């Protein structure tokens, strides 16, 4: 579901490379020629009602079960589409964020418990070799050590972003849910639960704050505005800047992203997918951050939080 979306090709590749078959797909947008590279015989629908009928016919008339439904639709539709998968007797494989509100995840957990199926969330950073090595390193550090962490993630987006569902807070959850959720999950997974959170900046194109985790103080900055790129990225004609430092030591994790969705599928197919309970903490944090009142800059804050803001003409 959502086969015309940005992330869908990674799922198509993962389905193919794990030796599985895509039977049918759905998206209101019909720009889905990418399917031909993987599953040219798959059925395709642009209307949900016809897709729904097709799935039901497979299940009832042809006694053909759909083992998994992969959900790559806009964030605000994940909840409904996971429910659709469970109602049709399928396991769900859902892109991040699983839902926008923590209570929706709790409701899904009840539905999951009443079914014989599992809701799996894509949390691919947990499978990155460098991230796994870092988790092991931190686990062997002194239990009372508090690490200093700086997270900077800038992924420039053009005007189209603000006109799409991604630019609407009520549909995407904003920057913290749309581009930050993986990093928040990773940080909590490695450094422990949130003890305190301060937000210094929460705007349509950037957000920043400080997290106090069990074993780390994290200064974080997220942005989709190319004007926030540091000079070193501009000099190299890069539109993305991603860096994490732990105790002033840079974590190198630029490589190794290519096949993380395929690795995610391997884990899910073997029964080791990340379930609802494992995604709850980052969902709760993202929800809390986007509803927080920003505080004035003082004491500790990410240096990029001081960059001047510009009102975008397409800001919603």
C-alpha cells in the first residue's frame, strides 16, 4: 500500500531479494512503473475500494491468504491501513512512524492481540552495523556514565515538500515524526529512556532541543531547509548533512544504508521484527516534542538552533 511513494522501491527490492512475491498493490497515484523492475505481474489499483474487494476475493473466493501487507502510505493513514491488514488476516510491515499518536499504537496492540498476526515497524537503524557496534560499546561503559551526544540531520527539501502531505503537521506529524523518529528510536535504544526533554525550536522547516536520556545528554537539530547547511556541506555541493558525535568522537554511519530494508524484511520473516511495544517510546517522544512550548536558548543547546528563521511562502 502506497507503492508510488518515495520509500516503496526499498520495499519492492526487499520483497524480491527475500524470495517473495508481490500479489497486488495500491496507490491513488498511478506513476508506478517501478513495479515492472520487480513484479510486472502484480495487480495494481488506484482506488482503495477496488483494492479492498480484490484482497477479500483472494481471501474468501480463492482461499489465497495474503501473508504480509507492506504499508508505505502517508503517516496519518498508517493506523487505518495496519487495521486493514489485521482485519484481512495479514501481518503488517509498516514504515515509520507506525502512528502519530501513542494512544493509536495502544489501540493497535489490542487489535493485534485479538488476531493471529503481528504488526512490524521498520526501524532499520537498529540493524546498521555501526549502530549495533555503538550500542555494544555503550553497554560495556560504566553504568553511571553520562555521554555527551550531538545529533545534526539536515536533508534539504524543495518547494514540493510544503505542498505535499509531508508539509502538513496533521498528516506527517512534522519534522520530529517525519525525519526524526528513526534517530530518536536509535538514541533511546542505545542510551536508555528519556528523563527530561527541552525544546528550543519547533518550526515548519527545523526543530531543535536537548534530551536527557538515562546515559546521555543529547543536543539535536533537524532541518529540511538547505539554508541551514554548514559551509563544509555547501563547499562539497551536498544537500544532506548527517552527523552524530559521542563524547566529541564522530560516529561514521554514512555507508551501510543500502540494504537495511532488506535486512529488516529478513528479520521480520524470521519472526524477529520490531513490534508495537518497541516503537512506543519514540512515538511518545515525537508526540511530546511537537506539542511542547519552545524555551529560550540558555545553558545547553544545539548551536544550529541560533540560525535565523525564514518564513517559507508555502508554510502551512
